[in-house]
C-alpha cells in the first residue's frame, strides 16, 4: 500500500523532493539524541538513508512512510515498519518506528500514525507480531509504545553502539 490516511496525517511513500525537509528533521540535535550514537545527519547522509528506506520497500514490500501533516502539507518525519537487523538477538522481527521533527512533538502525531501502521501491519501486511526499540531514557518513545498497546519484553545492549535499549512487543493476532 502506497499510503495510509488518518484524520490529521498522510503516510506515504518517499518522494525525491522530500530530502530537504527530512534533512532538516535529521539535523535537529534534540531529534537525533536517541538515534544510534546521537549524531545529527548531514544532507548527504540523510539522502543515503532515504535511498535505504526505498530499498527496504522494494525488498520487503513494506517500510517507513513519510509522515505528512494533512492540514499544512509539511513533512514532519516518518512512521512505519523496518527489519531491525541492528539487534540480531531479536531476529526475525519487524519493528515499528517513528521520528518526528521537534516542532511536531507533544501533539499525538506519532501515536496516531503508529496506530494506523499497526492496523496496516496486521490487516494488509499480515504480520503476527511487532517490536519497537528505544534507547533507555527515551521516555517519549516508550510512552507511544505503551499507548499503542505494546509491552516491555526485554532490556538489552545494542551491539553497534553499546547503548542500553528496551524492546517492546505486541502480538497482532487475537
């Protein structure tokens, strides 16, 4: 499915002209604090990430959607599905994740988008289970995970960076 729509959000596949807006999100230190080693991304690295997002779609038939605020047309970040190969101990798995620009925090957009992606994962993709991973201390992401019905499954160490992470999970079957 190329797009999902909620009352306030359009989740759609990435377009070539999304680079500048997404690079602005990834250049915000507050946003990137809990991503990998906490470093902001430059435009070139952001372009590489967008290319990887597109390859993921081609390889798996699902991926991370560009999150657009319907009222303004502004690209706020992303929400969607990815295979979390960076944490081999939980594989095989599919992760639901999100990243929004700072100006979009605290409005419930991540939760609204995540709920739409959970329905999509269950109803269209046919997944039986989802995980979500956050670095310890990223309470805002943990709160979204709890709001969408996930439960804490384990705490572990992310092997690439050695940072403690928490893995939340939810079953998508009744």
